[in-house]
C-alpha cells in the first residue's frame, strides 16, 4: 500500500490574492518569491517542500543536503513547476 502526502495550492492562491504590494515585495526578495507566480491549483508533495524548507541556507542561497551544497535557482523552480521564466 502506498500513501501519498501532498499540499494543494488552493490556499496559497487565496493568500496571494490578499497580499498587499508591500508584502509581495518582501516575499519576492526571498528564494520563495516564485510562490507568488502560482496562479492555478496544483499539488506539491508536502514532505519534499518541508524537507527543502528545512535545508535552505540563506547565506549561500542553496540547499545543504548530506553535507553537500546544492544550488537551486529561480529558473530551476520555474521550469519544474511549468511556470514562465
């Protein structure tokens, strides 16, 4: 038996609509600014998002996974999610 855990973006879409321009500017300045570009409901694996969020190293703008640094750019995220670059 396989159990899938995922995060639906419908709540993210609701929050994005309520944000002010000031809030959006603050979020865009972070590595997660791409979340503002999501404009349709999609499923994202919750475990992966949680794991990546916990491994993000702000100083080097990369993920640290098993003592290795993995760079992850906005373009990488956009391509994977099918967003415009």
